[in-house]
């Protein structure tokens, strides 16, 4: 455990130094919501949905998205191509825990920057009733965000392990990126989807990623949703270990 705490401290310091990278990451989160809000402002309102009504949702998405999304699949692909993954076959470090520690340290740096702006957004929209600022809802949103982070990390990690078998990984990464952004509510809120599709998504892990913490901050979530979110997180965690064992055997068998 001590070695991972040292790793966390080193990675936290390293990521804190790259302020420009962090700024770019945050700005990226605003590009799609801003584009959609501008586009909808010129469109005719449909089913009571207007650009103004979407501003609180997309503003929260812009802040929550950098905390939840994971690009560990890209990192795994780069490490398998460069042979860096060999280090974890001879060193007493878990590849999964190493990547998780790196990702978690980066998210804490991001949280330190995002939190003041997120708090201002919550305070601004709370008088209109759009967002609840009760301590219970905020505490639940924090738990949901942590759970969503682990869920998104396990999903991205699982996709990344396919790099041990697939030479052209970029196509899978792009598919994963589109599927995650669409089904987790980053591109469009669930209110744009038909009812049957919304009900179907509730049984998928994507429902409990970005969309879930945002809905809680808007006062639309329930504590009962934590149970299926934890079940999905545990299921993907077990699946990751099984696939990783097969991937390492495949990698060592082929000699890299």
C-alpha cells in the first residue's frame, strides 16, 4: 500500500505542474455543450425543451465530465506498443492499481480546480429550484461521482485491454468515446430520448456515469440508484481482472 501512496504523491505533484494541460481539459468539456446550446437557441422549442432550460444541465456536465471520463484505454494502448507494460511483469506493482492511482491523482487535481466553479454554479441556480443544495444531496452527489469515476475507469480499462489483441486500437477508442458520450448523457440529456430508450439505459452501466451525478445535483436522483451502480462497478471490476489475466498470458506468450 505504501508504494501506491508514494506513487500517488509523485503523480499528484506532476499533474499539478501541468496547468496548461488541465486548462485544456476543462475547456474541452464546454465545447460540445456550448455548441448545442447555441444550436438549440435558433431551433424551435420541442416538447417544452428550450436552450435556456438546458443551460444548468450542460453547465454541470462541463464540470462533472472531466472528473468522470477516463482515457486509460489510450494509455494502455501506448504502453503495449512501447513495451512499457513489460515493467509490470517483473516489478511488484499491480498494473491495474498503478493505472488507477495515476488516474485518481489526476482527478483530484482536476477536482481542486473545478470545485470552486461548480460551487458557484450550484449557488447560482439553486434559487430557481433547478438544483438542490441540501447537505444530503451534495453528500450523495459526491458518493455518486466517486462511484461513477470507478465505473467509467473500469469500462475504459476494459476497452484498453483489447489492445493486447488488436493492432489498430484507435477505431475501438473512437467507438468507445462516442458510445460513452452519447449514452451517458454528455452529448444530449436523456429527455431527448424516447421513454423506452431511457428505461433501457437504466439497466446499463452508462446511466450511472456522467448523467447520474448531474441528475442528483439537479435534485432528480434517488439513493436506491446507488445499488445498481455499485453492482455494475463490481461486475466490471471482476471482468477486468479476468480479461487482464488473459491479456497478460497472451502478451507473454507472444513475447510482446
